[in-house]
């Protein structure tokens, strides 16, 4: 089967950074990390002296995401870029995943959209995709409906809550409804339409 892509953000999706700082969300563990983007925000401080970024991660999210690989191809779509593989994946039990390499990170997108939106449409190249992010708005949905040829689910995640069981359920239902047979599957079905063994 030809599976949709699942574009994964980190901050606000796997790391509910907007939760109250004195109250770590249930099920999450605290990690202190220094990604390149964090160091760049402290240009006048030697890297060794930059206070690490607090990142909350839920170790159950890795297995839950791996539970979707029968219906999705997972792809990092985060400003962590390749550091999502080196810093985030090992902490939640994910293998190395493909990474969207941003061309214009942080700039405004067209028509008031989030800056990731147009780049993800280009990256998907008409392939169906779901995208989980805390910065998705209806402008991004309308833009995607207009410019993306395939099916798309732009799923907002609350940055103080992160991914929940309901989100995983929504993703699976959508993927199962938007998974197309591959060319090989189509040939097999035409030659054996009743599925006889």
C-alpha cells in the first residue's frame, strides 16, 4: 500500500512546552538539551555556558508513533531538523526518521500561513499527508486545500498538552481512509479480484 506521510513537530507536540513550568505533565520526563537552534539564540555566550533547554518528553510516544507505521511513513518536520534524530528519537524509542530540511525557517508564509505550510506541500509532492503541529490555523488548512493535490490532515495539538490518545486515534482513522493501493497491489487485485488463495 502507498501510505500517507506523517509530519511530526517536536515543540508543542512531543514537548508540551507551554504547560505550567512548575507542573510537569503526567507521564512526561524532564530532559536538558542544547540543540543548535537554542545555542543560536545565545550568540554572545560560549556554548558550554548556555543553560540547556528544558524539554519534556513522554516515553510512551515513541511506541505509539511506531504503532502507526502500518498506515504512515513518519517524517520529522521540526526546527530541530536532524537533531530530532540525535536528541529526541533516542529518548522516546524512535529509529532514525527522514527529516524535512527547511529552506526558509521562521519566515512568514504566503497568505498569512505558518512558514512551514508551503514547504510541506512542496515536500509532499501531491502525496497524502497528515501534519501535527501547535501552530496550525484555518489559514493553513485553506491554503493546503487550494494548493495540495492530495488528501491532507492538518491536526492542531495544544502546546500545553502535547499528543494524546485521541490524537493518535484521529490520525489512524484518517490514514486508514486515505491509504491508496500501490501499483503492485492494484495489479494483484485485478488478477485476483476475490482475493482467492
